């Protein structure tokens, strides 16, 4: 008998028919003698709908109130899922994040889980119940409802698996695993039967939304056995397992995956005096405005001045552009402010890069052959990211996918 946490995303609980399918899968696992905790998202599109509704009332809704509202999406699906499981003849009970007591900090709309009280869940499981928990939501020590950021149900699933020391956390979605890149963009993308934890963490944080980044961090910290699977196909494969052991260098492909992210924007300050403290003078007001900076480039100074560029989340573009124009430019004596919110970041990821030289030049040559200009570059031991014009994103991803030998047959198992 194993204890399994199964997380079902929005498309997997999109309507009553899909919810019944979830209940049937849960029933099969239960019949095999396993204890099952189910974590569900809101029905697909519901969280977006609720956010739009709030914006019809207020252009920038209060985040505490937004959390009270968007968390209702998951409250609907836990009850429906519990009913569907009961319909299968299995006792089931649903819990909101607050009922479980998934304790978070008070950073509304992007809260972090601090602690999970597993006692009630464990007692129910021991009494033979299937437990259904709302993803994406928690509660502060003052009793306020919080949410964990978009895609946060993945993190609920893994955190509950960690708290219960589950044997496995299964993430059921609309694709049958983690692919070499988003199969919706590159039909030749291939499913990876395993991917290392380090690679998955990079791919998630660089834009592959199949898993929320924090869920991968949790899996790493608590060594949760994490697997991505399809809820749509009665698949003959085991999805993708996130592994903690690396393959031998001989077996390891150089590049395992390609990620992309359209959510960034680039800002530049031209003609900034080239003196100690200038990076701090530019970035500390940005940090104080709660804007996270991703990539940063400063050119070598010529004639006592330099150019400074950085990227931020696209949602923070206007706010940061205002700050640069009205505060930072006059404060630093810069000549000009420029902004571009039509960029994207494309990244190649692979632990195999460690033992291979020339990967970067291969990447740059591929982009050059397609006539794509690189605006910014950043590298780490296992990834290379470039910022390019958004309109070349798909072309870049497809070309790199081919160059690094990732193209496979068009798979029939994609959502
Ligand atoms: P869910 O609602 O189940 O949480 P998501 O939409 O959040 O599902 O995540 C699944 C989607 O992630 C897929 O439909 C796919 O388009 C996208 N995706 C992006 N990158 C990848 C990748 N490398 N492998 C698989 N899916 C990916
Ligand atoms: N329902 C939330 C969202 O749409 C959480 C999730 O699906 O993981 O972001
Ligand atoms: Mg998701």
C-alpha cells in the first residue's frame, strides 16, 4: 500500500465529465489498496474569469480581496470531485486550504507555504477516506485567505506530498509528461521519460509552465518523488519522472529542453555616468518598488558613460518605465530611457552542457542563420538564455530544437 498525492489541473477538471474521469482514476488506485490525496485546480478558465470580474469593478483590485475571490474556483472543484468519488462508492472528504491549515505568509497573490498541518488529512486517510484538497490556496496566521501565484496548485500538491511523506506526487495534466519543449509550439517535441531535478527547475523558472517553479523547489528540498502524467489518455507510458540522480555523461544529451517566456520586458538607460555605485543607484529604486529584475547588462564605459539594460516582468513594464523616466534618469544624469515590451527570452537547458564546449556558439550560429538578432545573453552552468524580438520566438525555438537533435516523431499523446 502506498500513499499517493494526485494533482489535477484545470483542464483535467474542466467539466462534470472530466471530474467523473478523475474520480474513476482515483477509484482504481483506491481499489489497489493505496491511500489517495487529490489536489485540484479550478475548472480551466475559471481563475481568469474571476480575475476579469474583479477588474470590472476596480482597475487594480485589492490583493487581499482578490485572494478571497479567486480561491473560490478551487472550492467548487473540491466539492464536485469529492461528490464524484462518493458516486464511485468511496468515502471522500474535501478541504479548503484554510480547513487543512496550509499556513502561508501574507504576500497576497504570491504567498509562500510555511507549514502544513497534516494531522486531519492523515486521520481521514487512516479511516479509509480519499481526501480532496483545494490547490493554489492557503491561510495566514491571522486567518486571511491567500493564493500561491498562477499555477500554484502544483505547489500545493508537492507540499502536501512532502508533509505526508507520500510515496509519490503525480501531476496530471493535458500532456503526458515533460517534453523537450512546449509541444503546442513544436509538434516534433519529444516526451522525456526522466528529467533531472536541476533541469526541471531551470525549465520551469525559464518559462515551461508545465510545473510551477516553486513546486519543483519543494520537490528538491523534501526529495518528493514527482511525476507528470496525462489525465486524458489511459497512457501506456509512465509520464515523466523528475530524478535526483544524473545519468552518466555518456548517456546524457547535451541539451534536454528548450524553454521560452513571453512575460518579460526590457528597459535601458543610455548615457549613464560610468562610476562606482551606478548599478545600485539604478536598481535599488526598482527593488524598492517591488519589481523583480531578471537579466542585467552593462556595457563597457566609453568617454565616462555607459549603457545599462535589464529585464522585468511585463506586468511591471509601465511602472518601471515611469520610474526610470521620472526618477532614476534625473537622479543619475542619464541621457535617455528606452523600453521594449515586445521581447521574449528563449533558453536552452541541459546538464550535459557542463561537459561540452561550444554549445553557446552553436546556439548563436543557429539564431544567426535564421537572421535573428540577440539583444541580451545570460548563462549558467546548465543553461543559456537569449533575449530576442518576440516575433521570432517560435522560429527560434523550432530552429534550436532541430539543431540540438531534439526533434522526434509527431507524438499522438498530446492533449
Ligand atoms: P494544468 O492546468 O494541468 O496545470 P498547465 O497549462 O499549467 O496545465 O500546464 C500544461 C501545459 O504546459 C501544456 O499544455 C503545455 O502546453 C505546456 N508546456 C510548456 N512547456 C512544456 C514542456 N516542456 N513539456 C510539456 N508541456 C509544456
Ligand atoms: N487555478 C489557479 C490558476 O489558474 C491555480 C492552478 O491552476 O494551478 O493559476
Ligand atoms: Mg498548471
